[in-house]
C-alpha cells in the first residue's frame, strides 16, 4: 500500500536556535503532539507538546535537546510498520526520512488510520470474534483451517493480547452464520472470549440453564 502520497511538508521543522516560546506558539495553533527539529538539515528528533511547556519561553531549543525523542520511519516503511510506530511513540505526527537520513516530511496519524479502515478487515461484511488459547498451543494455520472448513472466509487475524501464557486472537470472518465456527473452535480447545454474531451454542446453554433453575425452584 503506497504511502508517499501521504507525506506532508506544510510544517517547517524547528532548529536548535528556535526559542521555546516560538514552539509553544506553534503548539497553540496546531493539534500536533510533537514538532520535528533539524540541525543543518539533519533530523535530531521531535519535541513533545507536553515537554515544551516545562521550559522557559526564552530558552533556545539547544538547551533542551535532552528532551527530544528520536522516533521516525523511512519513506519505504510499510503502512503497518508506520501504524506500529505511531502506537509505540504515542504521537499523531511521524517524521519520514529517506535512505540517506534526509528529512522529507511527516505522516499524520489520521491518514494512516484511514488506510487501515479501507482494508477488508473493516470494510467487508462479516463477524468479529476473539478466541483464546495457550501461547504455545495455537497456530494461525490451525485457525485458518477451522474457519475455512466451516465454509467461512478468514478476512484477517491478529494477536490482540498476550497475558499469563494465554494468547487472544481477533478474527474477522466473512460469514453471517458463525455458530458452526464457534463450536469448531471449542472442539479444538479454544475459548470464545467475544463474538459479534449470534452464538447459538451459548444461547442454548443459557436457555437450558434457565430451564434448570426453574426446575430446581419448583
């Protein structure tokens, strides 16, 4: 998925000679979380809005470079790697460097997310379910086999949580009747954490439990 069309150059990077007060003014005018800093066209990193208000307005940035964060992506980086970089650095602006480390602009988080929303995982109709199994016990090949052997299409899958040797996998399945898929996962030892389609198995269990409660209360 090409990203170069999303590189923006409408924000002039600051330099070590720029005063903190000038950067504070920029943050007041924009909604960016960070501002890139260059020294003679060499990218030094980004200064966050949170940090810049900790300094005196008359200070030059050269005196506060220890607060600069050095994150960036390459113009050849894949969109999923770019999205990961945004998440890891808790920012909404991502500097872009070329292979020679030249600063060429930045990405906005909203543009990268819009690409994610256009993928079949979000755009195609279907159900989203979360399954759980031991970290060493699950495999994506097995998950694909379970889904497709029940006449459903797997549109996407990713590990959404790892905790206490248990792994949760979020799946997008192109099918409106997912009860057979739910039951198949249970036969293979997976726990259904959540599902966004009617789960006949769970509904039946609830109905039988209610019937048993009524019976015991007679």
